[in-house]
C-alpha cells in the first residue's frame, strides 16, 4: 500500500500505534483512529517523477456531491440531506471514440495521487475501456480532509454514480490497486450494475496484512479501526473477478492476493506475474492480464 518508504517505517508506525493504544485507555480512541488513518492512506498531492507527463492529455473532471458520513450513501448529483458535507472530487478521464465502449472506474492506493496511476489507466484504455480515475478526499486536487475506509467508499460511490449518469448503457467495471482494491471490493458489494472486478496487489484485510509482516503478535487487533475486510465481502459477488499479483511484491505478499482470490466465486482468474513488484506488476504482466481479461470479460483485441 505504501511506495518508497518500505516496511520498516510501517512497523515503526505500528509500534507507535500500540503505545497510543495504551494511552487511549485514558484519552479515548480518537488519537489512535487519526494516526491509523494517516499512516494507512498517507494523503497529499505527491506523485512519482514523470507522473504529470504520463497523465498529459487526460481530461480533468470534477465530481461534486454531498457526503453523508455513512457507508454507501452518496450521490453524484449532490441531492441528499441538509446536514451533509459538500465534497468536490478531482478525476482524470480517458474516453473512447466508441460511445458503447465498456467503462472502468479506477481506484488508486495509498500515498500517491491519481496522476501516478496514469500508466495503469492507459493500459486499460488500450484494451478498449473508457477509464475514470479519481482521487479520494485529501488526495491531489480533491477536497481536503483525512480519508478513512468509510469516506473513501463514499468518494468511490460518487464517482461510480457519475459514470452511471453519463454512461447508463455501458458495461461498467471496477479496478482497484493495492488499498484501492479493498475500496473496490466493498463498493462492488453495494452497486447492482457491476459487470466485473479487477484487483491488483490486493489483500484480504488489514489484520491479514499485519500478520503477514511477522508483527502479528502486536496487541493492537482491538485497536484497528480501518479493517478493509475484503475477505468477508468478496464471496458475496456474482460477477467475474480477476486478481493480479506480482511474485516479487515486497509490500503485499502474493500469498495474500492468492488468499483473496480463493474466497471469490467463479468465474475468476488469478494472474501471478513473474518478477512483478508492487508497482510494476501491470506493466510486466501486460500480456497475461490482457489474456485473462479477454477470457473473463469477452474483450475485443487491444488497440495498437
């Protein structure tokens, strides 16, 4: 979920979180929740070198809506209760010339804003999809704030509604990378018009990820507020599911992607990309992913 900082920093943050948990017995859990949300999402306007160039030519879109603070309650039209919070999301849009082309909502992971996902979005575009990538609150040019599991879901739902309003007849799929995969799984259980789900570098839950690092003995299970429990949700889906993972992913072990895949219903595919790491799996496994998506989703040959 985190690029560039590696596991040592994550583990130090978890140790800090454990200490904060002891303090929370006296001061409440708000401090633990804020710290946890920050180190999981690491929001901001950061992007890797070259991201702006990679995103050049993509269309900027703005999605205003009123958030309700409850999972799944969001409207891209902004029609909602008077006590809602106004939110303005920024996204990048890659349309297709074919008005009947299938559409993908792309949900990014932690730390980097949507510009850093431009290469993944372009690869989906090459396969014939129109693609919308969106920043959650606190990222890029979207409304400021500290994201959470619930707020990110609301933002993703607003982007999904935006696509549904503009492309009501199109097949619509979800693509989530890393942390965005967990957001995508949860959203997939709440929308009735989903045609398929793609997860790259995903994991079953925050607890499973913590245990896989070798630090599962830390007594912080009861303090976790951001569960991202895809394991309990993915088996509810009745749509094709593609799980992609790199064999050399040193941030989220491939065994976690495999475990998530095993919980999904058929039809499904698991693509393990030899040598793929957390942030280059899609580019290294381009042909493997293309073939799997063609089999699952009946795609035409990719554009050249």
